[in-house]
C-alpha cells in the first residue's frame, strides 16, 4: 500500500510536538471549468518542535497518534526566514 504524502504550509505551531499544516489543492469546477482552490488542514506530529509558522513542510500519513493527529512531518522544505 502506498503511503500518502502532502506538501503544505505550517499555519500554527502553538501545541507541543504538533503543527497544523494547510494543504491547498486545485481542481476544475465540474460544470464551469474554473480552477477552484480548496484548503484542508492537517494536524501533524513534529517530534523535535523544529517547525515554525510559515514553513513549507512535507507530511506523511501514519498510524493514529491522538484523536485528531494522523500525520507526521517528514522534512522541512523551506523555512519562514527563506520566504
């Protein structure tokens, strides 16, 4: 079974060892054809508390770690200082 991976932006790092990552997906509207962007927020496990708000990260699906946390941070692609 393939492991799901997503790339998104950290929008909150206020919890301990947890970050909220907003992942944007774009798709064409079924009737009108216009490109519509939708955002989904995932809670991801960040073991070392290394992610900060504004970082671009890659997350991977994992076993349930808490009631709402099913993803973990794999690596930080860009930091907020580089943006």
